[in-house]
C-alpha cells in the first residue's frame, strides 16, 4: 500500500489489540478522486475463490467492501495486477549484495514523479479507437512507470517498449472487463489493440483468465436442456442459467431442484401451466398429466434470482416431452404469461452481451424487443444468429430447429 493521507480513513481503536478501519463512502471517494489523492493509492488483497470461478460467476472487484462498490471509482484504476500469476516469495529471490537504505530509495522514487515517459510509445506504436481517453491515460502512465523503474537511464529497446505496452493494455483491460460485468453496455468495448507504425495490422491484447472454456456448450445437448439469461433482482445484474428437464411416465406434476428464488419458481410454474393447457396447440400429442417432470435449474453464475426466464422453461419442457434437443449454443431470452403473451426483454443489450460472452451463438429474442436492437453495438451482434419469436409456439419451434 502506498502512503495514504490521514483523512482518507478514520482509525478507531477500541483496544490496544483491535483496530477498526472505517471505509469511506462513495461520495467521499469521488471527492478524493477530484483532488488527485487517489492517484497515490495501491490496493492489496486476496480473492477468496478460484480466479476462473470468479471470472465466470461475478467480477474481480467483489472483495472490495460495499461502500466502495462504485463503478466510477473503479474506472479510475489504471491497472489490475494478476497477483495469482506472481510466485510466492522464496529465499532465492533475495540478493546478497548491498542495497539502498529506505530513505534514499524513497527520495529516488519521489524524484521519478517529476517527469513522465508517457509519450514514449508514440514514435513506434499507435493505440486503437477502442480505448477511450481514460484507458489511454492509464496505459500510457503504466508504460511510463515501467520505463522509469526498469530503465532509469532512459535507454530501452523497441522490444522492451512493446512488452511494456502489451502488459499495460492487459492490466487496464482487466479493469474494464470487471466494469463490463458490473455495468453492462457502457463498458462494452474491451477489444484493446495497438499497431506498430508503418505495419498497419492491429494486435489485440487479451486477459489470460478470460480465455477459459465457455459456459454455453457448442455441442448438442440432451433433450430437455437449454440456456437462458435472467435478471437477479436482489443483486441487480443478469446471470446465465442452464435448465434441465427429465420426463418419467407417472401421475403428473413436477419437482424442482436447485437453489431457486421466488421469481424463478414462478417462471417454472407459468411455463408448466401454459404447457399443460396448450400441448395440443403446441403440436404435442400427449397429456402432461401422464408424466412426472423433474426440473433442475443450474445456476452458472451464482445469482440469487432469475426473472424473465419462463420462455426458456417452456422450451426445455417441450424439448423433453418430444425427445428433441434444442439447437446447439442456443440461449432463449424472454418471458411468457399464462395466456401466452410474450413480454420484451429488459435490458436487451446486456442480456445479449451475457449470452455472447459465455458462448451463446444463437439467441432467441421476443419480437417486442426488436425496437431495442438499435441500442446494441454492432460488435456485440457480430457473428450471432438472432431469431425473433412472436408467440410461445414460435419460440419452441425456433429453439428446436423446426
């Protein structure tokens, strides 16, 4: 942790053995951002879950206390260093020669702040338009820091500079990826890239942990299985779910397993009742009362709730009854009522983004949401097969590829 001004944190000592740190609120943080004090801060901490799980199910800023969960605050972070990639301290890392005393080193580091090397990349590289001003500033300052610390004499190679630029873009993109998970389309463009002047072709810089396997399988799944995106009203975010339905000849009814909230259970009930009343209209020559349904909702992103998911439950039920699988990599969006009225998806752009980022390639969308399609960036839609449905039967037929 770099030195922090005393008025940022109020320290209340109840006893000699116990100290409580009062975390500043969001408004205080914003005021401190304006003063520039936060430019001197480094936050150190641990993630209590596996990184791959954290990336899939939430975001890497989760360990921050609730008063600091503010996207405007996090957007000021220049870099997120992947501590899980740094080896633990080992005796072999320590040198045996003389070192600088702390006072001397501190003065030297203070002197480095008096000048900048942020324009060093301009002679050789250009940044892509996907970086906004805050992204560019963060990358430039990080490159400048690397040069000043590792090349205090100002002598470095083109290869050195390229390596610092790529790493700086990765560190800033990691910040933006978390903001995208927290805030949706405002931070959608994370395709950071740079180009060597005169070469033309852009080189994209990713974050290694984002390259993990997708949650939506590209392979055919058993009948009764589909994916959907639901709105978690408690946490205020969208989440991906997998619905699995099994059918047994029995006396009717259904059982639900999985950690479902009230809204998700209502969606299951709506889909079941609609199917029970309309099997003939849906082209199924069976009686739902002759079968026992076992419905499992797999929470893929640790959400607590999932509204706007009844259409997907209906698709899964019909898929299981007909013994016909849903088209691979399909994600069904939307809600139906007990009368079969199809409701639009809100927010559409963010729902499509969640489906795409997790492997969805064919997205079923209620026709009532078509007008909102203009709000979805073309880069998000690129490569997706969007199919609009007007009613419940249309949704089922398109999901099953009929």
